[in-house]
């Protein structure tokens, strides 16, 4: 039985391009982001993957990426399940600020702690631990059962909500997770064992 789980970070957004903290704000994809999403679908098709389920966040950049990828795969009518528990982490008071300007205001070290630490939230926002607390139960209750039934599943979400899932899949720790990055528009294909642990991983870079 194949137990395929694919994680895909959305394509470049307008705020990614401008180096702004995005969080729960909802900017559109750039032209580059659209191309990344289409390319992701083409690479998945070339890899021989088809899906029975697609899950996305409640934010349009993830949903648009999913639609474009599925169209490129030749399965544009596959239903998407949308849920805010897969949203990017909430950056609170940093949302909409330029990252360089934030560093000037609060200092490089403090901003990097907010961006990359496991359990220190920005003012008014969520830490990665907070994001994991909402994303992991959803993964366990809704996504993982599909995969374990042998139903190939695509999850299109965000850098931090997907990093939260990576902590479980790759057994990352609060100490190692700051060094793990996910590129926009690059599918990560996991094959799971019957006990839900990872049997293999392939990163489909362009």
C-alpha cells in the first residue's frame, strides 16, 4: 500500500517579495508564485503522484497554489478541504512590517528569536509551539487517517504550519527546528509506514 503525504508551501506572495511579515494577512501570489505553483504540479505529475485528498489553509495564497498545482497535474476538480488550523502562524504586531525595519526597531537578535525560536511569540502573535498546538491535532484527526488508508494526500500551507508538521514527521526538536526551512513552491513527498513514521522522503526541486 502506498501511503503518500506531500507537503507544499505556497508560491511566493506579494508580501514575501516585499520582505514583510505576513502571518494571517492575505496577500495574493506574485507572477513568480503562480509559476512556482504550476511548476510544483508539473513535477508532481512527472513523479507519478496522484491525489485523493487536498488540504489547505483558510488563506488564499495556499488555496490558489493548490488549485494551480492540481490543474497542472490534470486534476483540477479535486475537492479541497480548507481549515484555519493550517494557517501560517499569527505574527501579531509584526504583521505587515518590513523585516529589516522590525530589526531596526527591536534589534536583529530579538526579531530572529521571534522568527525562529520554538516557544517565544512576537507581541500579540503565536510562537511555533502555539502553531503546532493547533496544526498537530488537525493533522492527526483529519489528514493522517487519509494517508494511512492509502489515500494519497496533498497539504498546501505555509512555512510555519508545515514546519510544525515537520517536527512530528522528521522528529525535529525545539533546538533543531530553527534550522529547517521550506522553500516556496517545492513539494516534499513522504512515504509513510503503517505506524505513521516516515519510510522515505523526496524533495522535488526544479
